[in-house]
C-alpha cells in the first residue's frame, strides 16, 4: 500500500515551466571579462607563468571558436592554426596568434622561462584581438561558417 501511494505522489508532479533562454554574451565582452579576471589573479607576478599561459590559451581559443567558427575544441596548436587559415582574419593576426600559441605551449609544456613583461604583452595582444574582431553576426557570416 505504501508503495502505491508513493507511486501516485510521483506521478502527480507538476510539469516544470518553460526553461528560460540562456543569455548569450558577446564573445569579445566575454574574452575581455575573462582577461580582466585573469589579470586580477597576478599569476605572472607570483611566477606562475605556465598557469597564466594555460588561461590565456583558453580565453583565446574560446574567443576564436565563437568568432572565427573554424577551430574545434581539442585541436593542437598546429591544427588550430591550420583551421584558422580558412577564417577571415587580419593579415598579421594569424601570424601573431601562431607565435603566441607556440610560446604558450613552450611555457606550459617545456617550462621555458618567461617574464612578467612577456606575460603582460601576451594579455595585451589577446585584448587587442578581442576589441578589433567583430562578432560573427557583425562580420556577415554566421558562427560556424566561413566564406
């Protein structure tokens, strides 16, 4: 009898209301907010260059996934750069991103020494890209498609 009452109570559950739409944040605004939060951690000043490079890589990759539409999560640096060649980027951006990503790979995996100044310049490069690069709708191409 108790089991039957329990089953009846479960079947009377009220259906959940409509799920609110997820707030979609502009990729540039998101990247800039993440950069500001990263700067607040002061990782380079504490000698945590590999961790700083990891977070910068994540910010840049997320931004590129949202705006360039070609990178895929899990791509290695050479794969990412190969996919980005098809994206519409400013002439020097691909080269600059390639240098940054390779440098960050060396800092993260080979423990190549870095400096606070280099870390700050890298942050500035990502910030400049986020401020210049239009969102997919503004660029005239939907996210995920490249002309």
